[in-house]
C-alpha cells in the first residue's frame, strides 16, 4: 500500500464521516494487512464499516429519493474501492489486537473455521499471533470440550502433545458420524489416567466435522516446585 493511497483514503473517510478514523457507524476502522488465510497480503489496506444505504422511515414511505447523506455509505465504499482499498463489513471482520491485521469472524463457506481466538475473553487474536504465544495460547483449551481451530498437528506436537486417535473422529448427520468429545475424554481418562486432553478441529463441512484428540501427561504439583 502506498502512502498516497493511505492519505487519499483518510481524506475520503474524513469527508464522509467527519472523523479521520471513522465515526463508528459508517466506518468502524481501517488498517493494513490481512491475517485471514486465503485473502489479501500484508500490504493491502482495508476499511471496515456498514456500507448499506439508509433512508428515514418518513422519506421512504413518502417515496422520496435517497438524500446525499443516505447515499454516503455506498458512495464512500465505491470511492475507496476505486483507489484500491478493500471494503469489509463490520459484522464479518475484526482486527487482531496484537498485530492489527484483519481476521474474518463470520464464515464465508461451510468449510470455514476461525483463524483467531479470543484471548482473555475479549481480545481477538489471529492464528499467527496465537502460535507465537505457544503454551499460553493452548492453556484455556486443556480438558475442555471446545476444539482449537487455529493450530495444526505440528504446532501441538511441538508443545509435547501426542495425537490419541489413529483416524479422525467424525461428528455429523451421516451414520457413524457420532463421535462425542465427552465420551472421548472419559475414555482417555480410563486408558491414560493422569493425562490432559485437547481437541483440534481438522475439517469443517456442511454436514459433518472431523476432529482429533491430543494427550499429554498432566503436570503434578511437584513439577512446579
């Protein structure tokens, strides 16, 4: 992204909303770089907002045309697009609180799975930043039924976890796709007492999901002395 493009974008946003960084309604934020897999690179400028045209009830029922203010979101979106800025919807994307790149929060296909997680319950953090956190990023998933969506086998094995299942578990609509994390956790407790468990989402689709369980000896109090 060039400095010229950034300056023009800031000028357009300021003209449309009265604020350089947006008004929190039409424009909610802008920045550079995507952390979402399969999308744009780290040099791409983006702007998040609500690009719908709006019209007051009175004007709509009276059959009046859209006013310039009512057309402003769509006009701004078109102007930003023409200078090479990516336009994203505020309810589908957010920025990573660590690197400030953009991540998708709403699925764009049945196979989509989140490439981010909330740290401390309220800080969206992209997969890249989570992986740099190492062990700290996995802690809240240990012995929980929710699966990690932003990591892979190499990441977990690098932290000392071992894949428990030979074949992927399946949960879905088809016969035999009835794997239950609660039952799997109970089985691991019986067969490998004293081990912690985390689940990793391997695949998402319209009618089923595939996942794996990873185990590691639990830390004892003596390990922390």
